[in-house]
């Protein structure tokens, strides 16, 4: 279902696209890549010059390599288009600070501590916030969900999978609880 059509006339002025892709590597590890672009549909005046309509203001990438336990074993970032040439290019080298983090253990908090503010690039850092869920989706079907008797990780992570809800009662009955989960 799409959003309802706006009742007020409007004009598209900006498009931000974010894409995540997950790759299974031949060495048993996984690459999760994220790509962000910002494009205006009109000429855009920056202090560093005019960006023509359709020309990217931001075109940025980050890739993390993880093991099966979701540990970051490598990280690399790059920028193909930036608003402040000569300044923005400093940021990608800082993303090596991700090595050693775990996507499932306070990843977003650790990202802010290591790369927040002037320690990194706002846009590349924003891409990292979606990495845990992109990695989980990449692993979907690769790991047993319940076969080892452990509670499926996705339970109580969203409204649909609350352990006291109908979805869990129907699809994960062994983990269903009659009382509402308190967050």
C-alpha cells in the first residue's frame, strides 16, 4: 500500500536514496554495503560552487565485513561526491574505528561514541545505523531460526513480534506469553 496522494500541489526538490546490499563471501565472512546519494532537481548553490540539477551533492559508501557472530572484522568508506571538497575527504579513514564492534551489542551507541560529531561524516555515520538490520536480513535463511532451542532473536523487537501477540502465538507458539511484554 502506498502513501495517500497529497491533496496539496507540490514539487519534488530533493531525492535521498539509501541502499543496503549484503554479500556472502567465499571466505565465510559477509560484506554489508550501504550507499547514500542526495540529488536536487534544480541547480543548487553551495559555498563551494553550484551543483547542477541531477548532480549528486552527496554520493557516499561504507562497507563492513562481519563474521558469523556479527563482529566487524573490516570497514571501509569512500565518497564520490561531497559538498566540501578538501574537507570531507578526511572522513573515510576514520571508519576503521568500527573494527571490533558487534552489530548486535550496542552497535549504534558505539558508533556514536567513535564516529559521532566531528569524529566522522554525518552522512556516512547515518548509514551505519541500518547495518544491524541489513545484516540480519542478509543472514536470513542462512542460520537456523529455532532448531537449537534458543529463542529467535527477532521476538520482542517490533510490535508484530511481541511475545504476547497473535503473530507469535500463531507462528512461534513455543515462545508465546499470555502477559504483555513490558519495555
